[in-house]
């Protein structure tokens, strides 16, 4: 199968919290806990027990391996039900270059 991703995915042992944003940028749901399955500079894959709407946006805080927190908005672009859980793919919206660089650096160390 041909790889369509622009950026390599990283496997991480981290958890994130999502907070739903409505059209006015106001949060409308309480935090949703998810388990991250992979991460790249352009997006994230995760699993959670709650059904999230494709095309919805979430304010996200991701604690990375350096214990720093990346704050980014993500958009749900893919959803697949797997048993009692949902597998999601999401694209980052508005990630700073500095935060994207942190992911790149981790990827470089992982490849060594």
C-alpha cells in the first residue's frame, strides 16, 4: 500500500485531552480523554470510547516526551468504530512552527 502521508507517524505513549469548539470558538463539551496511537507534525491518531463528529474541532493539549505541552486545535478527519472504541485521525490546525519542530526532533532521535 502506498504511503500517502506527508510526514512520518510516531508512536508515543501519551494521553491528551480534547475540548470541543463550536462555530464561535467557544468550548461546548467537557474534556474527553483519549489514547494516542501515532503523531506526526501534520496530525494525530487516537482511540477513545466516545463518538466524536467528523469535521468537528477540538482545543487540544498534548503533553510530549519532554513534559512540554503543545496547545493546538485539531479537526477530526477520519473515524472508524472498532468494537467498543473509536479510532480517529485528526489534522492539526494552527500548530506553531516551534511545536512542529519539537515533533521533528523527536522523530530524528527515534530513527537513530
